[in-house]
C-alpha cells in the first residue's frame, strides 16, 4: 500500500515534492480509516456516536500518527529518500 501510493505520487510530481505530499496523505488516510473502524464498532455494539465521540477522535488521531506518520517515515527511510 505504501509503495503503491509512493509510486502514484512520484508519477505526477518530482521526488523532492513527493515527500511533502506523501506524509499528509498517509496521515489523513489512516486517520479516516481509524474513524471508520471506530464507527463500525459503535454500530455493531450499539454505542451512541455522541457518547463515544472523544474515543473515536482519539483512536483516529493515534491511527493517523502511528500508522500514517511513523509508518510513512519508516517507509521513506527504508527506500532511501
């Protein structure tokens, strides 16, 4: 997934600008994925979204930070950018 997104971004931009596009896209993607998973869990358990709003935002933020930012940085480090 990381490689596919990197190849797509570098296809349309040069490598010096690709990093500044890649990391925010990764952060937003993982944040939205974390929120979506949290909403599915709330729907399955019958928990009200307003009651779990702080937990949803926290889970989405951590997913974006850990998997998006740190995962993206480790990926860029591994490919040598």
